[in-house]
């Protein structure tokens, strides 16, 4: 389990570095050199890349379920995704035309989907039930720490240089290959039946618990994604200059990351010990709502930090427990990679929707209305927990939840 957890951490960290750093910094610098009005072009590049990722993610997940060498069905695609996406990232360092940036970034999104799907599939395949919470919490460190590692590494090289892209590409490849050598895997089993493409999407949603867990993640991530705009809020609310805003945003990022990491690990261990996930999710949803509203109403930057801490506690706990919950409620273990990729859409879509809602809501009620709307969505998400069974109370046949017998004994003897 130690090697397995370390493998998950390395793979997800490499993915986080290769995805987050270009969006937050490198694409902005590269497009700024090639376009006279870079802001809309950057948005278009990121938006098109996100669309490619959304469409291809479940397909990549299904490929990792059914296609694999003797080397292992998941490890094969972790290696392929990390190396190929790393090469595309390195090529972005040499791009000198906008069409090249578009094509290469879309390739990064497409190719990294194979590594992401294989990594989540490994978690569903191998995470032992009694340790799913702590494994999820520890693996969640990577999503939070990856941007810090990547931005720190990029800062070693001159801004806008090809060296920044090469460094990020090297981390992506290296961390993926480290994962391959750490984890164990089995070859893909031969499949006698191939479902049609539409069926691959629709089939898991026939399970009531899968639908509820997907909606929970989607609505909760809408609330959590408001943190993406915390920097813009601080700059506008407190009228900071460039130097002050840079320092304030850095403090917000560091504080929220450290708190979320600690919260996520603690929540993972707690749910394993208590064998209960739903109470932690309820508390995390309430903390996210309270934290978001505290940020919106804070009269000083110090109180904004307090709100960010509360929000980060909720975020860390939710990320850790929700990942384990989704893996527990997969309708079919043979489709784990594809179904975890569909769960991933519930996280990816809100990160595109929430920033687009900002220019709509700001004229109507400022940041207070913006944070209020998404805080309410986070609380509404908790209503879906009524349709989600607790650990050990899962239906005997997840794809036919109606067949579950009330009072039946679960896997842990309850």
C-alpha cells in the first residue's frame, strides 16, 4: 500500500503540474508574445482545450479499462499519457504561432486524459476498502501541492522562456514514470462485448447512487470553484497595487493549500476509522458555505484570510472523502477507468462555468451575490446524500439499486 499510495501521489502531482502551471502562468506569457490582445485569446485557448478534455475523457477512461499490454492495463496508459503529454508541453516552449499553441494545448489535454483515467482507475482497482479514505486523502495532496511545486520550478527560469516549458514537461514525464515503477498492475482482461459509445456514457447513470454522487460532486465543486477567483476579489475589494496584490494572492494560496492538505489527510483517516463518509461531507459543505460568505463579507484582508481558512478546511475534507465515495459507488468494476472519468467531468465542468458566471452576477450584486449563489449550491448538494448509502450499506447490485433489501447486511457486517 505504501508503494501504491506513493505512486498515486506522484502521478496526480505530475498531472497537476502539467495542467495548472500552463493555465495559471505559461499560456498567458506565451500568448502575450504572439497576440496584440492576449486576454481573449488565452480564454479561447483554455476553453477549447477544456472542451477537448471533456469530450475525450470518458473515451480515454474506457481505453484504459480494456486495452493494455502485459506491462499492465493502467501502468501502460500512465506511461503513455505522461510521456506523450510531456512531449507536447515541451513543444509548446518552441511554438511561435498561435495555431501551434491551440493545437499543442489541445494535444496536452487529450493525452493527459489517458494518464488521469488510468490513475483514477488504479485507485478504484486497488484501494482497499478499509483504507480508501486515507489513500484518497493522501493522494489528494498532489492536486493541492502540484501548483506550488510547478510555479516554484517555473520561477527558476526567465519568464516566458522555453526553459519554463521544458521544466514542467520534465516533471510530467518523470513523475509518471516513477509511478509506473512504484505500482503493481495486471494485464487487461479480454472483453467479449463492446458497448456502443452512447451506452458508455448513459449506462452508469442508470444507477441511482451513481447519479446522486455525480450531482453531489458537480454542485459541491461549483461552490468550491469560487476559490479560483479569490485573487480577483481581493484586488478589486481592497484596491491593491500590483506588488500588494501579488503578495496577498500568494498568502491566500499558501494558507489555503496548507490548511486543505491537513484537512484532507485528517478527514481521510477519520472516515476510515469511523467507517462513515456522509457526516464528514455534511460538515465540509457547511464549512465551504460559511467560509465563502465570510470572505464575501469580510471588511479587512485579515478577516478574508480567516474565511479562506474555514473554506479550505471544507475543501480538503470534501476532496478526500468524495473521491473515496465515488470509487465506492462505481456501477461496474470492469468500467472503473471510464466511470471515474465521467465522475471527473463533475469536477471539470464547474471550473469552466463558475468564472463565466462572474461577469453575469457582478453587475447584479457584486461579489456578495456571486459567493452567495454558489454557497447555496454547495448546501443544496448535501440533499443528494439522502440517496447515497453509507459504507457497508451499498446495494448488492449497484446498477439496480431498487433491488436492495432494506436492512440487509453490508460488507462490513452492518
